[in-house]
C-alpha cells in the first residue's frame, strides 16, 4: 500500500518551502495540484518534474476514488494547494477522509498556513481562538454573524479584497463598531501589511485605501 502526503506550500515567499516538502514532492509518484499552472511555477523553481494531476473543488468528488485506488495499489501521492496547507479552506478534506476510511496512511507535513502568522501578529489574545475560514456569502451568513457576536474567543476569518469592506461593515453591525481587529494581507510577500484598530477604524482605512491581495481578518472575541 502507498501513502498520502499532505504538503503545505508557501503562501508567498518561496523560501518558506521546507526541505522535507521538496523531498516528498520529488519522491512522489503523483502530485495532486489545485491549479497545475500555479503549482507548475513552484515545481519548476525547485526542479520537481514528477507527474501532476488537477485536483480542485470542482472535480474532487469525481477524482477521489481513483486516487485512493492508486494509493491502495502502492503509489505514493502528494497533495498540494495553490498556497498554504491543503484542506484548510482549500480542497483536500474529501481525499483525506476517504484515505482514512480505506486504512491508507496519511501524513500531513507541518508548514505554511496564512492564519497563524496573521493571528500572532494581530496582538489579540491567541491562547484560544476559532477559525471560521470564509463566511457564507449568502445563505447562513446572518446566522453565523449572530453566533460570532457571542463568541468569546478571538475569531479568524479569510476574506477576498473585494468583499472585505462588506464583511468589516457587517461585523461592526453585529459585533459592535469598537471591537478590536486586524487585517493582514499579502503574508510573507513583498507588500506584506497588518493594519490594526477597531472595526470602525479599519472600515475608514480600507475605504480610503483599496484593499489588495490575500487577506486574513482577526477579530477580538466578546469580553466576558
């Protein structure tokens, strides 16, 4: 029987790639990539020439069984996403779950994920936190916001630059305009930035300055 490796890739700076991640990818029989074009740049940089197959949210339901069959037949498969750790707000969970069900060994390498540096750099309490990923865009959004208004732990969210102001405005409405928060963008890239303040201050900042890049939003929990 083969094995599934879940391999984090850099969220920005290619120097964040680990030696072990490079070794695993070079030795894998097959690399599953969220976007083969994006991952192709990374693999070329590290001179990794192994076979690569597309594995993303639009096809993973159809490809999982075939991939597991290949692992059961003895192949070693490595799963990567466009950036960060697969299955964290990215494809991967379905494959890992099916491997576990089939008794396939799964190893997840430690490595880059965007929310950890954003949480630490926020200056907000981080001994306990809840990771929400992306809020629902439509159905269930208000329900989640109402629940988060009562959450005592620090809240970590992912958001796109195009929806950031809408999300900040809704958070201010449901959690209170004076709730402390931070916005980290372009983590580990050239223009990395963390902006801290109350929700109303962040709304003012990003109204005046158009948000760009990948964003992690960290919000203080409700004071008990």
